[in-house]
C-alpha cells in the first residue's frame, strides 16, 4: 500500500480553554502525546498577550505573544499549521469607513502573527452574527476578495480557509461555503472542511428527539454524493475531524445547555463536541462517512494533508494539569482508531502504552513523559 500523507494536529483550545489552562502546559501535553501539529486558536494568543503591560488590545503585545508561542512550539518540535478564527468579515455592513479600515488593519496584524508562527493559513469561519451583516453574495464576495488580495501580496502569500459553521447565520452548509469559495475565485481562498459542521448541518438536529433531521440518512447520503462531484480538492486547505454527543433530551428551553437567543446547534457545539471514534462517550455523527468523502482517492476527493482535531466541550473548563494531558491522550487514541478505520498507514508505536518514553512515527520525535519547559 503506498504511503498516504495524513498528519494529525490539535487545536490549542482543545487541550483546555485559555481562561483556565496556559499554553506551556497545553503544548507540553500535546508534544508528550506525540502530536506533530497545533492549530492556534486566537483566544489563546490573546490571553498570553494580556499578561503584558497594556494588555491584549495592543498589536505589539499580540506580536510579542506570537514570538513566545513560536519559541515554545520550536522547543517542543511542534508545527503550527493554522491560525484562526478571523471572524465576522463576510457581508460587512459597517456603519463607517473607519470600522472597515479597523478590520483590515487587524488583518494586517494577523499577517505578521502568521509569519512569526510559521503558518501561511488563516481560518475564516462563516459568521453567526445577526446584526451588521448581510447574506448578499455580491457583498460577501467583495469583502472576501479584498481580504484575499491583501493576503496574496504577503511574502509568502497568506491562504484563507473558509469554514461553514452549522450554526452560522447564512452560510451554514458545505455547499453554501463552496459557493462562496467559487465566487471569490482566488487562488489563495479555499476551504476548511469540518466533519462536525458538515454533519451537524446536513444530518443532525440536537433539538430533535432522535438527534437527527427528518430523512437524515437519505438526504445526507445524497449530499455527500454531490460534495464529491462538485468540490475541487485543490481548494481544500485543511480538514478538522470532530464528532459530537447525542443528547439525552432535545436541546430546547428546558435543556441545561440552552442559552436564550442562541441557536441550538451553537449551544450543542460549545458543550458537546467529541473527538472522532468516541462512541463510548456518545459520539453518533456520520463523521467517518464525511472523512471518506473527503479523503478516499477512489470514491472521494482524494485529499491528503493536515487533519486537525477541533474539540469544544464543557470538560475544557475543568481545573487541573490533568485536563490538557487527558485531552491530548484522547486525541491520540482518536487518531489511532481513525487510522485503522480509514485504512491509512498506522503509527509505528501505540502511544497509549508508552508511559515513560513515547515514540511517534507520525510526529518523528522522542520526548520524555512529563517533560516541562
């Protein structure tokens, strides 16, 4: 079997939220578990920048935080593969030219941050705001083309990975996101494909008693057929592999996760995502079907590259050093299960059985368990 290039990464917030857990402990947990890549969640950078005089609102402090993050990642042989989310920049109805200029100036700071971190990808999620935004495709395309043009002038050029959020105001499905990417029509503007958001909008419904849309299986199977037929794999910049819990009761106003004015899918997303292949924890989405549609060379798009595990869950707010360590361990176990299910080249070692010294063929590094900076 020919070697296929899939590299696992983990979003930084998936090791613990920034208000509770710092980057050194999270990066160390990821490195000790043998994970080779990190997707930086901007919240983590801002919390670090907030420790400097003047706080996180100062661009110079964000730059300083980026330098510290790069030094930390280099010391642990971790690759930073993406930066995000750069939010609420599509369909802007800014009341003043100054507001729009401020957004673009913020983007220029992100370019410098991305260069320091060593990545050329900035992730853009579809907006879930309801005020000051429009679904007008012409306005959306104009905004995103302007962003793409600025990124294309950078050295090296910055690429933008656009992601549909299943709880987005307008572009909540893969086909809507793909329509945006096609209309923007710029080489450096592509997709971030998230299995949770694709299945979460096209198959699941957390407000339904059985957790599924009506006729979910039939409709989603047809949706994936269209996905394979329509999407250009050259526009897939990276993939996020995520599952979610089937809730014991519908997410309505009586549910513990309910938030007034927040869409059920967003409340579900923030509280109940899981790593892939965690059915024992309640995972139930057809994420393997989505990954096969993305990755299979015969019946899918034939994507290869980074696969990042982006995990939101109430468990990330728990206290204690064991939280990053447990989530890093679960991420690796998830990856190992996925490798077997997908028929990819397996890792040389079973990391979960190496409590003292861990060797990971995928990561290509050796670390002592419990090592600290």
